[in-house]
C-alpha cells in the first residue's frame, strides 16, 4: 500500500512517465507481428477517407499548367512509341531467330500519393491502391522518370510504399552503357552511392543506372539515377560512385505500380487512350 | 477543457499531422502540430495528462508511418515530461516563451527519434539534424506562436464598461 501510495500519489507524473517509457521500449523490441500489421491496416483504413479528401485539393492554375504539360508529353510519347514499336518488332524477330524468349513489357497500375510519412526520417508514402486492386507486397513502384520504391504493406484500399531513400532498401543496378553492376544505397536527399564498383570498372559521369533485375526484388530495366561524381577510394580497390535519383523522391504525386508483365504487342493501354481521344473529339 | 475534448482535439491534430501537414512543407520540413499540442497541454494541464496523450499520439503516428513502433511514443512521452519539468513554472503566459518551448521540445523529440530512425549512424544523425530538425523546430515554433496568439484572441474575455466580464 505504501509503495502504491508512493508511486501513484506522491510521484504520479514520474510513474506515468516510467510506464509510458517501458511500454514504448516493449513496442520497440516487438517485431513486425501480425497484430501490429492488423493495427497498421486499421489505422490506414480509418485515415483513407481523410487522405482522399485532402488529396483532392489543388489549385486551378496548377491543374491547367499540368494539363498543358501532359498534352505536350502525350504527343511526344506517341511519336516515341511509334519509333520504339519498329525497334521492338525488329528485336523480337532477331530474338526468335536466336531461339530466345520473346520480350515482355510491364503491366502498370496507376495510383496517387495520398499520404506522406509525417516524419522526415521515415521515407515512405501511402498510395490509393490496395488489396482490392490486386496490389501485393513487394511490387515495384515507378513514376514516369524511373524507379521510386517498393510496396511494403498492403491494406484494403491503400498500400504503403517504402521509397528508395528508406534505409532498408538496396537496389541492384546496372550501368545502361557498360552493364557494370553495383548496389545502390541511399546517401542523403535525392543522392545515392553505387557500392561494390571496382577501380577498373567502366563507369563514367553522366551514365544512367537501371535496375539490373538481379535478386528479383525489382524488375529489370527501370531507370534509377544518373552518375554525377566518381572518386577513387584512398588505398581501396573500389570506386566511390555518387548517383542522383531520376525521380524527385520528395515531390511524388502520380505513380505506377508494376503489377506484372504483358506481351510486347499488347496494346490495351493505347487502345484505351485512343478511345478516350475519340470520345473527347465527339464531345466537342 | 475536459478529457474527452482533449482526446478529440488530439485526434484531430493527429489526423491533420498525418494527412495534410505535408502540403505546407518548406524544403521538406513540416511543423509538428503534435508537439505544439503537447506543449499547450503541459502548460495548461500538467505533465500526467500530457505524458498519456503524448504516448497515445506518438503511438498513433508510429502506426500511421512505416516507422518503428514505439519510436514516436517514447519521444513524445519523454518530451511531454521534459517540458513540464523545464518550462512549466517559468513564463507560462508569454507567447514568445511558449514558442521557444515548442522549439526546444521539437529538438528534444528529434534527439530521441534520430538515433532510432538512423540505427545509431552518427553521420546520418548529424546530417539529418542540421538538414531537417533545426528548420522543422523553427517552423513548428513559428506556427506554434501563431496558434497560441490565435487561441489567446479567441478565448480572451472582454471587460465591459460596468466592470464585469
């Protein structure tokens, strides 16, 4: 009784603090168990409507500007696509001659960022696609410039994405020009280091890095960053290669989840786009 | 303000912090509304309720983020207690002092969070502290001062000519 009176009457504030600290330490030592995943899923479901509402506010001016930029981009991409289709057909004919497997392309699911981590030290976002859209943990997430991150947790209508600058993510990358492979690790901001690159390896400033597909964590061929500085490590056998991310990781809006693969000549998305264009022309 | 209202306000602050606050980010730094709320609670209601609300808010933040569970809960509980010990009895009515307390509380929060978030990597801790913590703390202090002034204006009792309120 004396002890209780001492703890909860004389030193109530210290006792409450001690209980809170002890609970926090217990929580820190508990791993990512199923109950915690369930609690995170419930929080995500509860926050989803608020995220949708706050995410829908945007100024008319910025929408107009974005629309103009997107139209210009669509025209450029149409032309680029025509050129690539010709290359693609030629490439697949040659691969067939060599008895290699036909090329496939990625299937994308568009999504929007509805929440950013409220802590600047935890680099994660939440997007508005979840288990109801067949999203699974481990899927890669890209934007139109390149790789952005990976789905870490899937909730009913949303998913949590760990960004490339999250400490727990390493990406196996290849130099697009010389095919030298290394591991990309976050340094600070939008900058990364390409580790395990030997002194004699052919990597130069300006080279673009793409995902190598090794380790099967990320699909092959997505642009990741550009090499902007190379220095030799003193007395070491490796190069210090610094890389700037292509995607601006602190200003992400519209993204794509890589949900699978499709045949090279599958033109479903383009057909949809053309249907949309025809509909708009008729509406005018 | 009774406890139910405080819990309601805390939940509203949490929702704004997690869902909308990034829209007013400056150079990637956002004000921490939960710290401002905790400072207000400590100065108004003492440490016990502030520690409890701090723990709950931190826990909810941990659930809403991909952070380690318990990281923010620990930081918010300790900072609520720390603010009550240091700032409770000095100049509780002075708005600038409250702003300074918010600044110090944000710094204390990051001093606790950073080692855990960076897995005790000294280089990353130093870079993150100078890159984010200082600016975020300053931003929070300025937003805190605005909120405290606004609350003071809203809750100020008007003295009538007759002498009564």
